[in-house]
């Protein structure tokens, strides 16, 4: 008997696999000429999937262990060959890291030598922190707390963080539903919702990232000119109402200079940006820690930070030195600079003084009284201001002078009108940046684990920082100081910097460099996003931006990005650019949630995220929240953003976006009417949209009852595939005479379908021959895109005892028809033992024996069955066969990683098939098969034909004596027979009453002395060896799935083919023979 070893898998090993969709395993249309074939016309050495070593061995290769599958091995790879190609195949989009390597001339060497090695911390968590924390935290959060109050500020932070958290949950589901190459959110949306949505939202995301660069540059300029080097300003206000225009002009000039410099840095090389990324991140972290340190210090030792008040109004301290109306100099009362500003006189006369100045006292209050001072209660409530309104402190005595407000330039005034909705739009960019991890998926060691964990942890961390910062600012800082956006009342100091410890410069310098770094990151990422969109060729006029330098650097895309960013610079106001940015990011997040909700509701077979903590309701809530935030923050910006996205969508649709990415919108078409059917006519479905569309071929008895109703039960248990089910049968006879009978049979089948809960259609045809009727059903069932791609065919039980060969001939002809039509074939054997829908398997295994790659059908079917309540508790095991020249250890590791990326939970075992001599039992079994076939054939021949056929049989067979083989292989064959449970064994045969040849006709006696054909011996050897291994490992399995060998090209070998299948499956209670349709049906990609 054959020797075999089982190698168990310790656990799934993470790795980086590439897209199966780029490989075509089966190509029926381009078969090479069969210059060397066996008796059945089966091509051998020229198979493109045989390695040169295998090809050179010729017949020896098939003589070993897989001769029965040589038909499949001509057009489909062995499992070991498939896994080897998967390891070496690469089809990932080039990312920033690869661009950097290309610049240094190390790209090729490093890509082939170094696998992705970034973990959750460095690959996702820290990049997300760097992208989320930004300019808003340092420049606008204190102002938001002072304006909206602590309670409403917490509400704003809660709403925005919930939006990004729900989006991150949806993104995690999509990102773990396969490998996501570089492209991030654009790739996920476009491959989930189609090219129209993908292009529209991808461009919105690109514009958002581009305007983010402008926002960060404006923030850096504001820090530079306001807090670091105010004398560097080029334009100065000429009057009281000219300060705003002077500030905007300074922003435009310096913003253009900064943008030009940053663009040149990105153009020269992205490696410089990546080298400084860690430095910029360190600046952010140190700055945040210094804020907390300062807040704790303020409890015991608050900083000296006085604010000058006139009545309850906050004075701008740019133009005076002493916070008092008068001062004592040499025991003489003199007017201060403040008096001169309000009275326009250096003496103490009050004739020309501002009435409010005369009626109210000048006081000085601490700007940062500390956390123990009790200012939190005062800062709980909102204080929204109109543009030009003076910043006032509640509770201080104030006497208005007839409501007049003069000399407004001397006070701290609001530069814009504020409201809750305005603050939402300004704050939201501070929670964006959650896609940083998915954009780096090509560099991650285990993206399916790192992206969800790292992204959600980063959102939780930043949310806690924002929540605590709101409370900290509200508890430590005076309200008028919080509402002073530019620090006019505190001598142009950065408020959050004054709170920080040990020095305000930690915050000032840290925020400046972190903001510059964020701008560089945006200028680096946006052109690559545009390049990805352009390379997809869904928007023709953007095609030019898909090209770049020799190393792939997106030069033209960078130029366009800089020009668009310049538009944001010309707006020159951080508070005006932030809402625009919010619109584009909210649009992107909205469609990420929509993509997850659509895929979850459709539940396509390809939707198998490893991240389990998602639900369509959460995605729908996130989508609704994004839409609400768009209109809450700025309804007119929201309409403009949606209008832009809609125009892009219609443009792509008008151009005929003939891209098939397996998106959810195409999946929805499966359940629509005429419009959807016309859309489905465009071509075969993408691998991600592939689902088993079943054509169940039933056999009816004489009373038109379904002979094997469990075929319908089996079909209903595959309903998780969400595909079409057509039940067909054939009535033999004339259509004119049997039409009524066909109608009655159709009604019977419909009733049985209702009992078995099969949702689908029924079609009964009338044909002169059953095999012709089955061929008609295979060719014509379905409509347009709603056509079957898989055939369920019953096994011809009792074919050995039947004198009429039409039963098994019809079966084999139907197998040939499905192969010619490129349809998958499912043959449940022993269907009577299959479970009903009322049974429950509480334990057990579904075993898959993966001999030849069939496009993934063997993987997909157990997954779909386990979605049904009958099979839900069963565990999946996958066995694959390793030959002597295969590395079984590497096969084990590669197969485990392959299943991990397919999001399938299964145990893996590699069975090593060692070479062994062909046993006497195999020869004997082959001989009996051939004798039976010859006898059956001669019974159908004339006398002359029988004599000629007998002579041909004698000449064709070997002269090897069967008796010598019995003696040589007695021990081995006996051991094999004892170990394996079979319905037909050599022992039973030897114990049976011998057949006397003298009773047979003359020509039949000659059959006793023939020797078996060597080709059939090899095939029988494969069947016997595989059956021994399968029965040993899977005798107690609830269901065994097995590759179904292809039928011979020569119909004279049909009886032998049936015998091979019987030998291969005997001793097994429930077997599902599976034959792929010649295309991939399962993918590792999202």
C-alpha cells in the first residue's frame, strides 16, 4: 500500500499575498497543440503549469500519483505550483516607500529581498496620530472652548469623533475583506461601489487632501507671523479697519512662498519627507505632553498671565504698556498710554475722552488662574459673538454709554460670526487623517490585523486627548482669553503655549514644525491619489496625470496639486478653508460607510471581513452622521460638494466606465429588473461578485415525482451564495404530445421547491433524448446576466448493474457539456445520506481535498454551507497532496497564509504521497474493469466486430503475467485491503465463486488472458492511493469535497471513467465531487 505522512499546521502565518485576479489558471481557448498525448488525447508535457523538471519526466510524472487528474493538470495547476506562483506574483500599486527606493536605485533589490515588516505601532497607530493631530488643536481649540463653552465643545468633539469612529469601523471591515494595496480609501470605495462612485469620491478625497495642505500652510504662516516673528510681516494695517486685509495679504504672500518651497522638496524626493516624518511626530507628542504638564502645574503655581479689562471689555495690549488710566511719576499723576488712546490727549482733560472709558474702571485679571480657581463653571456655557463684537467677561461691572461702541480697534473683537454649526465645520478637520493606516497597507506585515487595531486605537487616543483638552482649557484659562483667537489681549502670546510647561516656545516651535510636516505629508499623498485615479483611466481628461518621472514619481499630478492648493492659499483664512476641507472628507467618509452598509446587506460570498465588530446599522448611522454634519457645518458648501461629486459621477457614467472591479452596485443589479439585466449583459461578473448561480438537474420517476429530492435540499443549503437557482428536468418524448406532462412535472417540482424552501425558477423541457434535453437546459436557461454558472447533477446510481448504458452515458455527456460551457459542476454522491433542512450537525468536519486548483470552488462551497444552520457547527479542514519533489513544509505555511488572506477559518493538513509500486490489487481491479467494459462493448457488436475487437484487445495489452504479480505483491495488497473500508475488495473477489470461462462464447474466453492497459493502470493507481488516504483521514467527516477528474476525450473509455470515480469515492458516506468552471471564484482582495 502507499505510504503517506500527515503534516498538521500549527496556526495561520501572516504574510503578504497578491491578487489572484491577475492570474488566469484556465484558458480553454488557447490550448497548445497536443503533440504528445495518451490514449484519450490528453495533453501532457506542454502544460504551462508544469515546471521544466516535471515536463522532462514525461510519463513518469503521471505515473507517480496524479495520473487520474492529468486532464486537469494540462490546464490547471497543482496546489504546490499555485502556491509557488502566489508567493512570487506581485501586483501592488507603487507607494511612497517604493518611490523613495526607486530614487535611491534600490527598488528592485529591496522589493525582492525584504518583505513588508511594519507593525501596528509604526505602520498605523503613529501615522494616524500624526495625521489626526494638527493645526486646529494648537490654534483653534482654545477659541472653540471659549466660544461654545465646555459642554457644547464636548458635544462637538463627541459628534466628530463618533463620525470618524463609525467610519473607521466600516473601513476596518472593508480593509480586512482582502488585501488593500496602496490607494487607501479610494481603492476601497471604487472597488466596493464601482468606478462612478469611486471616481467621484476619489476626486473629492483628493481635493480634500489638497486643501488640507493649504490649511496646514496657512496655520504655519499664522504661527510664524503672529507668535514667532511678527516683524516679518510685509503688509501693515493703515487704519482701524485695515488690519484684516493686511493679515490676509501677508498670508497670501508667505503662503505662496511656503507652498513653492514644499512643492520643490516633494519634487526633489519623497525620501526627505519620510525622513523628517518622525521628527514632526515627535514635535506633536512633546507639545501635547507639555500642555498636560502645564495644566497640572497651574493647580499649584499658575503662570503670570495678566489681562487688561476696561469695564467688562477686553483690551488689546499691542498699543499700551501699563494697564491703568493714570500713573504716578515723581509723586505726580500723569496720563498713561491707555489714557492717550481713549482721550486723544496727553493731559488729564476729559473733554474728548471716550464716554465708556470715563464711566468704567480699568482692572487687571489673571488670564490663567489655574485649575483650582473655579473658572470651569463660568466656562461651561456658550458665548457666541457676531463679527466685530467685543469680547466681554461676564460678571465684571460695566456701564454702557448709551449703547455706543467707539474705538473698537482698541478692544479684542470677533473677526467672524460664530455659531455651533460654524465651529463644527472648523473643528472637524482636526479628527480627519484616519486613512493613514490603510494608505500604508502595502508596507504592513499583517494589514488585516494592524489597520483595524491601529486606526481605532488612534481614534480613541486622539478623542481622549480632545475631550481632556476641552476640560483642561475650560478649567484653567479665563473665558475672555479663550475667546481671544489671536492673543491680542495677551500681547500676542499663544494661549495654549502660555499654559504649557516648561516654556511657551515648546508649543510655538513644536506646532510650527508639526504643521509644516503635515503640509508636506498632504503634498506627498495627494498627487499619488490623483495618479492612482488617472491610472485607472476612468476619467479620460486626467490621463496625463498618471505619468511622471522614470521612478514613477507623479510630477504632473504634483504640479496640479500645487496649483489647487494655491487657490486655498489665496483664500488666506484658516477659518474659511477648514469648512471646505470638512466637506470633502465628510463626503469620502459618507461613502466608506455606504460601501460597508451595501456589502453587508447584500452579503455576497466574497464579503468575509476578518474584522467582526461591524454592523450595517452602524455603517448607516455613520453615513447619516456624515450627511448631517455636512449640512450642519455649511449647507451651501455641502450642496456644492455634492454637486461636484454628482457631475463627476455622471461624467464617468457618460464616458462609459467599463471598469469591472467587483463592486457592490453591480451586486445590487442581480436583484433589479430590466435596467439591471442590461447592465449585467456587459460581461462576466468580477471575481468578487461571483456567486453560485445553480442549475439543478433533477430526475423524475414514472409518476413525475422527484426521484432525489435531497438535491433540492442541498441547493437550498447553498442559499448564502445569494445567487440564482434554476431547477430543470427533461421529459422524454415529443413536445406536441408531452406538453401537458411537462406542465404537470413543472408544478410538481415547484411544490417540492416550496417544501425544501428553494427560491428560484423551474423549467422542464421535452426532448427526444434525455441527454439532448439536458444539453438544451445547460445552454438556454437564464436570461441575460441572470444565467447559471454552476450545474448540480445527480450521480447515476446502479450504473454497474444496468444493462442499458444510457444512464451513465447521459451522465458523462452532461459532464462534457458543462466543461464545454465553462460551467462549474457539483455532483453529490450518496445524496440520500445528505442531511435534511431540519437536521443539525452539532459537531464534525467538512473536509476539502484540494488536489488541483479549480478557481476556488472547493474553498467557497464549504464557506457557503457553513452559513446554513445545518452545517454551522461543522469545522472546515483542507487537505492537499504533496508529491516527492514538493516542499511540504513550505506548502503548509503558504496554504495557511493563503487561507488567512481569504478570510477562511480552516485547519490545514498536507498529505505527502510517497512513491510506491503499483500493487497487484490495482492491476486486478483494472483488469476486472477492462474485462467488464470489453464484454459490455461486445454484447453490442456484431460477430465480425466482436472478433476484430477481441484481436485488438489482445494486441494492445502487455505480455506481463498476472500470476507473478499476485505473488510479488501479496503482502502489500493484503495490508491495503485490510486498512481501507471499501465496498469491493480483492479478498471478496477471491472468496467469490470463480467464473468458468467455458460457459462463455469463444471470443469472450480470450478476455480472461488479456493484460491491463498501462494508462488505465496508472489512473487506477491514483484512484486507489487517494481513496486510501481520504478514507483514512476523512472517514468520519460530515461531508468530503473532492476535485472531480475530467472525463476522457475518447468516449470509448467512459465505462473506465465511471469505475475510476467509484474507486476514488468508495468507503465515504457523503461526497461532493466538484469541477471548476475555468475562472477564479474567490479572491484575497477587497
